[in-house]
């Protein structure tokens, strides 16, 4: 296995990225970098009015994840990131554009900014894609009881899942490990977890 890998954890809202990130970091001694959610100043407004706040939200996420990449580049040892910068453009901003919550002008500006920023960044050595069906996602979202997620539309989650699957099929320059999480209890299924560790090490070797 590489001595100082850069791992990205990808997946839909509620799939369990944060828990999985913490588990892998604890096992391998990697430093964690998390998505800015609770302290995001636009997220609550976005769920109330997606048309008005989509561009603002995505710009906030983009600048936050770019800064995170800079921090990771200056970190010694392995790092693991809860949601990658690539999901911003490939999944979330693209979906908002497809649903006409983001104008063509804003989508073009955002995409050009993304391409300029990511041209300076090191790509992950491995993306671990956590997959779950919509019913599982809804159950997990309700369980964590975030106020701004209470009204989240299952159709919105479904559209994101479709975009994730399409992105995974297009992704050629970064290795991917897909983990099915519908029936996986990370806290109790030690056999499954050990198999995932083996697969990660094989991908990184």
C-alpha cells in the first residue's frame, strides 16, 4: 500500500460518508477532512429556495473544498476526504443545472471556475464510492435529524443517484472501489469491514 495515500469518499446524501471516513482514518491513521455542512451559511436557504441559492451554495462548497485540498497538500502522511471536489461539478451543480435551478450562465461560469481550480490539484489515489438505494438514504437522513434536511425530496435523491452512477462509468483517471452499504452495518459487520480493508490495500498497491 502507498505510504501516504489521498483517499476520497464519494456518495449520495445520507449514505454514511462521515462514519466511513472516521472508521478508515482510525484504522489506517489517516488525517480526516470533512465537508462543511453544519456551518454552511447557505444550506438552509438553499433547501427553502433552490433557484435563488443554488449558485451561491455551489460556489461556497467549491471554495471550501479547494481550500481543503490546499490543506491536504500540506499534510504529512495519508489523508481521507469526506466528499470530493469532483462531486460538486459532476453531481450537485450538474443536477441543479439539469433541473433549471441554476441558469445556463451560472452553470457555465461555475464549470469554468471548477476546471481552472482543479487543474492545480492532485487527484485522489482512490475514490471509495458508497452506494445505497433511496429507501436506505431516506431512513439514514431521518435518523440523523438535521433540520434543513427534513423536507428533502426523494426525487432529488434519486436524480443524484443516477448522476453518481453515470459519473462512475465515465471516471477513468482515478481508481474506484464501490461499496454496497444497504445491508452493511459498519459498527457490527467486522467480516465485511476486513474485506473492504483488503480491497483498499489491493487498489493502492
